[in-house]
C-alpha cells in the first residue's frame, strides 16, 4: 500500500508552534522541521518526486515536490506566527486531490495527508465539514487517509482531534478516513517515529 501513493504533509505554523515543550528544550517548530525531513526522506524511497508540503497559520502556503534537500531552507524562511485556519488548508489539500483524481493524475493507492498541529483550529465546525464533504466524494475507504498528529499538550486540542477520529461518521461522513495521534498515544515515541508509523500504517 505504501508504494504508488502520494503524501501531503500539513504543518501548523501558528504562533504557539514557537513554544518549547520542555524548559530549554527545542521548540515545536524545530521538532516539526526534524520530522518533516524524516518524512520527506522516507517518502522519497517510494516517490522520488518529493512530497507536497503546506505550512499554515491564518493563511497557507503550498509547496510541491519538496525533497529532503529543500526542507531546511523552507523552515529557515518561515517563522511561526498567526492563528490556526486548519479548515482552509485542509480544503485546499482535499480539493487538490479530487482535481488530480478527475484528471487521472493520482496514484493507484490514493493519498495520505498528515497534519501536524498543536492547538485547536479557529473554526472546528468548518474543519469537520471539510472532512465530511471529502469523504462523500470517495469511492473507497482507503483511497484518502488524513492523520492528525498533535504536538504539545493542549487538552482542548486533544479532545477535538479525538472527536475527528471517533465521531465523524455519526456526523455524516461516508467513511472513517481520520486517524488521530495525541501526545499520550506517542508516549516514548518521537514525532518522527509517529509520522513514519502513520505512513506505514
């Protein structure tokens, strides 16, 4: 399943991502950079074109064909600031998938979207709507997978991301396409390991 699949990585660059998680420790942004690098390297084994990378806060930026050699520069050129418009970036990523699917440009095994975020989004309902809407356009369950990976310890964010994992089918989603990994689930694992697990899941 890993091969012949596209990978999109969405990284939260809202202001809170500059928070260090331990005293004197690295910031969430630095952790995200290290993990993005690992994911890009791993995906290059299956998909030499590189990954699609989004950075988002109040607005988002889409970067195509990101190979591991470009990751450091991208993170140097961007600093965390702003709010968390998760719905906007997710809509762009899912719309983009369906446009490519319609044009016959998607891979046989579909796509995995990995979202690394630390807080709750500006508009929870909008996020749920985007995912439910996307699920209704799918022909089969495994064609599109969205994994939310939480960095940091915001309890409200944890509850919301868990709800996305557990409650969306009751709210009208056609398939359960969301998987959420919170800090508690990650016990003893680095963000990098979690992301690599999500890819091979």
